[in-house]
């Protein structure tokens, strides 16, 4: 909860400063580049931590297999649930309400057609930029993991010290990242209008993700060597590696706890990597469902980059509601 308050504070502080600088926003075009650099550095650090974790790497072939299957199925379940909710609510793949005038409507003027064409060109441009970002993210995570596996234990004989240092560095890095994001949103000045426009919809999609995740986790229990209770508790962790694995292991489910840890890492990293791809190929709101609770912190800049600032409120609510749900669902399910 303390970290959540810190992260909110950084976003609000950045937004306040950005809103005061809005009249000179052309001088802050460098913020987008700095955001991308910060994302790469943070994800590289996550890769190093994963590669340096001997338990994770040594058991990757067994625990990793089950965690990977669960991650793929749960992400698919989340996307399907959000897509179903989006279609029922009459929202298109770009997060806009359907029902606007068709392009063949004779009342549409030349300027309207040019605006539509401009929107399509912008979407294509975002898609190409997102693909480049995806490649950079994959490379940074892969190189970080290799470095962590090969060198960390040689450089840090006391692994706990390395874990503490990198953990603190990531908290500071994410705080800085969210400050920059808040400043970017403040400079744009559209978040309040987008929130009013979205209304209750910002709560519908996180609930859909929770339902889709739990259904997918239950289906995994039918084909993997774990009970429905274990699978549901793992899924209900929503990528929170510091909570769900600890609770599950503490209840005496050591293997399920290890799977929960690897699933959390895979969901966060995999979800973040796939945000641009899913946004471009499937839908903007669906992309926010991928990284679990990371949708409200490190995932936010990628959502803003791939989908625009209008979708950021959906991403933030995704992470916030899932974070609240984890603290209730995981202890409840695993104690049944």
C-alpha cells in the first residue's frame, strides 16, 4: 500500500508540473525519448534479477513449463474476456464508442474524411513504432537475463545484497518513470476529459479480466498436475510476485508457490512485451489486460505510447482493481 501511494504521488506530481508547463509543451518533446530509455533500463534490471535467481533458472524446465502454459492461457482468457465486454458495450478496437457516422454518409465533409485518413496514418505510425519498441524490450530482457545468470553471482557473492540493491533501484526507477508519464499527461491535458468520457467503463474491464483469469486458471488445473485451488490462487496473483507466491508457499504449497513466482514474472514481462503487439493487432483496451498489476505502473508508458493517453485511464484502473483483488482472493482461495 505504501508503494501504491508513492506511485500515485509521483504521477500526480508529474501531472501537476506538466499542466503548469502546457503553454510551452513543445520544449518538452524529449520526455517521450526519456520514457523509452527508462523502460528499457527497468526491464533490463528485471531480466538480470530473473537470470540471477538460481531457483528460477535451475527449475525452469519443469516449473517454467507449467508457469508458461498458465501464463499463455491466462493472458488469452483475459483478452477474450475484455474483447467480449468491449463488444457488448459497443466499443471499437481503438477504445471509442461505436455509432458514429459512416464514411459514406453524404453529410460528411472533406475535412472529416481527411481527419479519418489522418487517424489511420497515426495508427499505422504507432504500430511501427510499437514494433520497434517490442524488439528493444525483448533484447533488453534477454540480455539482462543472460548477464544475471552468468555474472551476478561472481560480482555479488552475497546474493541478498544484490537483490536488495536492485529492488530499491527498481522502486526508484518506476517512481521516476511514473513521474515522467504524469508530466507527459499533464502536458497533453486530456486525461480529465478522457476519465469523464470513460465513466463506469473503467471498472467494467478489470472485472472482466478477473473473471477471465479465474476461468482460464481453472481450465489449466484440468491439464496440469495441480489442484483447482492451487491454479486459481496462482491466477489470482495477477502478476504480483511479491505477494501471491509468498502466501501460497506459506500455506504449505511449495511447488505451487514456485510456479506462482515464475508465472508472475512471465505475466509482467511477457505482458509488457506484448502490449504494443496486441494493441496493434487486436485492440487497445485488450492490451491493458496483459501485464496484470503492472498495468498501472511500468505498463502505463507503453500503453500511452502504443494506444495514446486516452487509454491510460483504462490501464491504471486495470492494475488498481487487480491489486485490490489479489489481497482478498489469494488468501481466501488457498485457505479453502
